[in-house]
C-alpha cells in the first residue's frame, strides 16, 4: 500500500445523509413543540427573560434543523460516483457542523426552560448543571471529533483521485495533520474556557446571539452548496483550501458556542 494513503474505508455519504435528513426533521418537530411551551405559562419577570431566550433559541434551532432536513435529503441523492462523491463528502462536512451546533441549541433552550418553570425549579439545578457541561465541553468535543472524521472522507477522495499531496509524519497526508492540529487547538480552547469559567462575565443574551449565528451559518451554507458549489470545478470544491477553511470555521464556531454557554450560565 502507498505509505501516503489513508485506510481504504468505504463510506456511503448518500445513505448516511438520508438518515441524517430523517433525524433532523424529527428534531425540528421537537423544537417546534418546545416553542409552544411558554404559551400557557404564568411567569414573573425572571421567568419571562429565561423563556424569552429559550423561545429565540428554539426558533433558530427549528428553522436550522428544518433547512438541514432538506439539504440532507438533497445530499442523499448524490449517487453519481467519481467527482460527485468528493462534492458529497465536502457538503457532508459543512452540513455536519451546522447539524451538530443546531442539536446543541436544543439543549441550550432546554436549560433555560428547566430554570423557568414551577416553584420546584431548584430540583432541576443538577440537570441544568449537566446540560451546561454538555453544551460547553462534551458536545463541542464530540462535534470537533466528528468533523475531523468527516474531513477524512474528503482526504480519502482526494487521495483516491491521485492527489500529489506530500506525506507528513507516520506516512499520513499533510492535510490530515493540519486538520488534527486545528481540532486539537479548538479542544484546548474549549477546555481552557471551562477552567476559566469563574472569571468569565455573565451575558444573558449570549445564547440568543450564538443561536442566530448558527442559523445564519446554516443559511449561508445553503447558498454555498446551492449556488456556488455547482459553478465550481469539483477539484476546487474538494481541494485542501476549502477543507481546511471548513474545519477552521467549525472550530471557531464550536469554541464560540462553548463560550456562549458559559457566558449565558
């Protein structure tokens, strides 16, 4: 085997995208139901702030997941083989970032709701602390790991297409090590935020801001995949530049999400 080749692991992006489309649609339904929760809730001023933030977060999550359900359904139809596989792997990578962040938004909204309902809300303090850990540490770590895995599919396509990329340490393509470096730096930043959480100020509107940012990212990706990608050569779309930019953008958004989680605590 060529020492600069990745393991030949077959992965059917189209089949996976079909399942993601179904899951995204299901989660969008949950988000829509959650938006209706405050309608019959008598609340005080503090409750209104909490539920107000939750409603905005749930609306952003709902629309983002709804759009992702459609984009994943379209991605499930990319079965042409050849360059179409590389484009599909690229779209899977960018879709994955939007999907992961949108799912974490649901937990953002859940934490706000748990802190605003009923006289016995303090019973949920432990649950809210657990959700905070998930949205600020565990969830971002999982998202970064999955995005690194998605980037490997693009690398495999490029290697299979005869890319002349140079080898790095351990006989792996240099692009893999660049992606790994970006991922590790982002993970260190997420852990650093956790260690410095007591020094971070509180910012109640941080969840709303990151929710709108995630929604904006999802909409921007739709424009990218629907208008720009079809007009570009497949070799450009699957090139190392877009791959590393996508990984870096995911890392920045994920770290920002973790920061917003601590700021909105």
